[in-house]
C-alpha cells in the first residue's frame, strides 16, 4: 500500500496560469480532504470530497478554485488564474469512511510557487 | 466556532531533555483528538488518537493526555532526540457531517545537541 500519493511534489506557475494538483488516496479510502498550508502557518481546511461528490467546500475560495473526485482516477484540486498569494503547500488526506475513527492519512503535499 | 489553540508556538530544548506541548480546544460535539508530527517538507503523521473516555495514550517516547472537562490536551516528549525537531499539530474531530477536523497552528520544536 503506497499511502496517499500527491503529485507533483513541486509546481511552479506564472501568474495567470492554471495549477492542477492530484491526490490518489490510499487503497480502499473513498473520502478525500484538501488542506492548504501557508509558510509558517497551520493547515487550513479547503474541501472534503467523497467519490463523485463534494461534501463540504466551506474552506475553499469561491472563485478560481475547484475540486473533483471522479469515480475513476485521483482527486484533482484546480486553481485557475493563479496569483502570488496562492503559493503554499497543499496537502491531501484520505480516510476509509466519514467517521474518522480509523484515522486520516496525509500525503507529502504539493508545493505550489507562483512567480 | 470550532477552534484549537496550541502553545507554545515554538520551543527550543537540548537533546535528552523532556518537554510538554499544550492544546486547548473548543470543538463541539467532540469526537476525538489527535496529535500529529509534521517534519519540514512532509505531510503530518499521526502520533496518538484519544476519544472522550481516554485520559492518556502513549506511543514510545510520546505521551498524550486529554482532559475532556477542561478541553485540554498535552503532548509530553521524554528524552528528546534531534529527530524530534518538527511541528506538532493538535487536531480535534467533531462528531458531525462534513469537515470534522479542526487544526491547531502547531508548535515548532527544535531539539539542539
């Protein structure tokens, strides 16, 4: 079991470009969470998805950000028209169910740098 | 509003010494509390998890305590090692639908030789 896989590990984008971050959850996990961590700050919740459904997107900016978790394939966090303030580490976590009692496994993150 | 506050924000100790990190929370309805260790450039890794009825949980040199009445938790690290240098994050789960996790800001621990 390879754990939660995020790619790319590092992503550099120019202002105005699109960034696509991928997260493959652990085998058997159908719940995915995305978090953003600004330098020297804690993790902030963005969005919680279950296969093909967005359960909670209360932490995600209303514009430019979107997330999906299709029936097949990884979860994608998409940031359109990136700005310098989007530079951060983006972490994905997965769990096997919605209760959380079996724990959450985090990926190693994608570090987005907007130049 | 659910909140998790950690103290101190940063801490420097000498190798071999003990230290205690604090976590206060206002999360309702409470489900469980976890301590994570996050090494620089890595994702968080779970150290301990405690439910409402548990007061103490150990994992090697890490011992977590939970006082559900005062809504406080602590993480005690004994005989610190250089590899303990990391951020330690307190995460509290609420027992409801949607996003259930509230993260503390973390304590940045540096262990010096």
